[in-house]
């Protein structure tokens, strides 16, 4: 394959209204601001990526506004100075820029899409994926009542999802799980705390053990490893780390400390596809299964997730749901949808392999910049 010759980077902030509010321990979201990245080479070929930073610094320190600033002031000038020739070089080229992994990951994703297109291969095959379809789970946010939760769970089971995840927080945990189990029996079920508890809650969290959950995701602080190791010793439910794992090195430390039995991979959180692939390989070497998390992406980011989740150690259903679950009209057509058996087919066309509807992107645009 010929070397990359990047010519231009286009940034576009869009806003998409959610079909229904999505609530976690961080707060409630009704509209999603999204930073799209488009890269173009000298021949006019383009690739698309999506930065998953939120509007507020509650999941991590980044926001869509900091990502816009970092991309325009530091990331693009750095890539211009280094003149990378392959997508795999982007992470090291941007290493002098501390943190800001979501901003880096959005740009890197666009370059991976471009490179796979130049190679005339679908991205999943280009990065070593082995699956032509992936298993899908669904994430259900906090609800106003248990009845609303049960209604939502029932609807998602009927839609075919292979696994249900419900958000929990102090005061909305044991009873919610008990009611779901009593109503739906032994469905594949996991919970996500989004760092809402402390080690002092270990005895309470142990009360989840009899419910045979697949895992409890990030129960303790967002930057903690060692308290999670203590917690895992005290509970039978497998601990899965999410927010804590923002580098491959931290993942290595967490595995050595036995702080988790499962790891959630989100490319934005770890800095892009290259880091995600290395994290995937590390976990595979240590017998730690992984699954792909979600950040309320549009169809562009969701397509990237599908390709990455085709790697062999993604053995648990990920949070890669159908577009229509979140957005009335996605940016791609046809939208991402699941089959009746709860799977999504991995796109076969070169790159991320989806058709981006330009007039929908234009209509949703709040600001645009070409660099």
C-alpha cells in the first residue's frame, strides 16, 4: 500500500437529539454533541472518525470543547510536523501531547478509515479481525421507576439483544436487580456503576452475588486499581474495569493486581484503535475477556466500534446497539441495525464501510473548520 499523504483535516461539531433521555450516575443526557473528524489525502480520498468526548467533564477530563481546542491547536499541527505515513504511527506521533486521548482517538480513527480504504479492505480485516458479525448487548440508563426499568428491559429482550446492562447507583441497585431477575429469570445481565461506590460499600455490593451477574462494571473510583483488587477479593461477581483503564500499562497493572476479571475497551478512552488493539492482545495473553463499550456514538463512531469488536478476544456482547435505539435519524444510511439473533453484520465495504448522508451531517452541524 502507498504511504499516507495527508492534505487536510476537517472538524465538524454536530448535535443530535436522543429519542429518549439517557441517565447514568453522571447525569441525564437529552441531546448529544459530537465532534466528527474527516481527513483527506492529496488525491482527495477521505476517512471519517468520531471523538466521543461528552459535553461535560464527568466521564473523564475531556469535553467536546477541549477536544476541539486540542485538535486544532496541537494534534493537527503535530501531525503536520511529523508527517506520518501509516495510521499505526499516529499514537506515537501524538505521544508528546499528554492525556486528551479522546481527541487523539477521533483523529486516529479517521486516518485508519482512510488507510483501509486506500488498501481496498474493510477495516475489520485490515486490523486483523476474525468475525463477520458481532454479538450485541444493550445499555439501559437509570429510570424514574422500577416499572419503567422493567418495561425497557422487556422491550430490549424482545428486540433480540443477547445481553442486558442496567445502570446502578447508591439507592438504585439491589432492588432493581432483584426485580429484573424476578421478572425475566436467568437472562444474561450485568450492571454498570460508573464509579458511584466506595470500598465501604463492599458488603452491599456482595449482595449482588446471588443474582449471577455477568459482571459489575467500574464500581469504584474512576482512577482506582488497588481498591478494586480488594473489592474483587470480597465479592464473587466479576469486576470489570472501564474508566480506570485508560492505558495499556494501567491494564497490565490491574491484571497483575487481580483488580478485575474482565475489561471494557473503548477506543476513545484509551486513545484510539492502535492502543485498543494492544489492550485486546494483552488481555488475550492473560486470559482476560474483553467487550466493547459504547459512548452514544453516531453511526460513524458506531461503525468503527463494530470493526474493532471483530477481534477474537471480544468474547462478550458489547454495547453496540442499533442506531434507531438512540437517534431518530442517524448520519448513515442504511442505519446500523441488529438481526433477530442479536448480532450485527460487520460492514464489508472498504474502510468503515458505511454510507454517510452529507445533508444530514450539514443539517446537524453547529460549527465547521478546515485545517
